[in-house]
C-alpha cells in the first residue's frame, strides 16, 4: 500500500505543478490584455473675455473650474457665464441677470450645478440655467467656499468658518477666530477630521501677504501652522498643497 501511495504522489505532483504554471500563465495573459486607462487630457489655451465683458465680483474669487476640467464658470457684468472646453464662446446662465452682488462661483461635485453668493444668500443653479434655489442665509460676505461629502465649508472672515448642508439649512459654526483674525478658503482634508484654511491677522492691507496656512483639528480643536506668509491653499489628490505667495 505504501508503494501505491508513493506512486500516486509521483503522479499528482507533476499535475499540480502544471496546474500552477497554467494558472500563472493565464493570469499573466489577462494582465497583459487588460484595458489601459485613458490618458488624461491636458488642455492649454488663452481665454480673453468677449468684447464688452469685464470681470465682476470685486476682489473675491470670480472664476471656477468644474471637477472634471471640462468647463469654466466666471462672473462678468453681474452675470454668471459658463465656457465649455469644447466650445468657442461662453454662454450666460439663464435666470441670473445683472446682479452686482454675485460672488464666488463654485461647481457642485457632479459638475451639473453651480453654487454662488448673492444678496446675503448661498444659492445654487443648474449649469443649464433656470431658477436659483437658496441653500442657506449667510448674512456676511463669504471668504471662500469648498464642497465635499461633509457639506459646504464657508469662510466668514472675522466670523470664522461655518458648514452648510448641500441640501440646505442653518449654517453650523465650525471654527471661531480671535477678534483681530480672519479666516479664508476652508477645505476639508481626507478623513473628515482636519480642515485647512488661511488665517490672517490685523487690519492693514498687507494682512493677507503675512497670512498663515493652518490645519485645524475637528477632534480636539488644535491648530497647526503649515506655511507662513502664504494664502489660499488647496489640497490635491496627489497629497500636495498648492498655495499663493505674494
């Protein structure tokens, strides 16, 4: 009986080895034949405002790019325009006409609507146009927006930072600042436990040139200075920060 067992092992081992080699070969072939992800499309061009248009919105942000990079929104002459990368001319969004209080356009994560500030309200309108709906009453002029799964973060300058549900509602205070401090451009970092923003101090015109980019923990409220003499930081999916230096 022992001889039969040895014979069986001598037969099974080559068969198992051949099966393993075959499985590896099939896996390698499948890997080699896998569809390659499309290469990212890089678009470079100059865009001059059409004749008769000039940027509006004062010193606040007046240009936004859609998350997929295919559209640009901007404020001009009290109107909101959208320019598709596939088209030569921008189109004015119907439903908004000659409103000098328009500020800070921002695309929704799906790129199908745009959020903006007008007449003390945070509003939303489809890119295709229509009636703008009110998300929340802000009162104070905003100091930068960002939108993530946790909601819309709004900088309030001397009023700190608030969070608003994309579905609407009352703004929730998230960060407070000292009497002589201003908060601008909040953004949630991955993990939803820390946000970054620009913190400026003082009342002189150079306060933004001297500002700091800070990280604020929502767990224990601690604040860490990341970059000095910089502003308007944005976190990228690559793990980098881009920011402005005067």
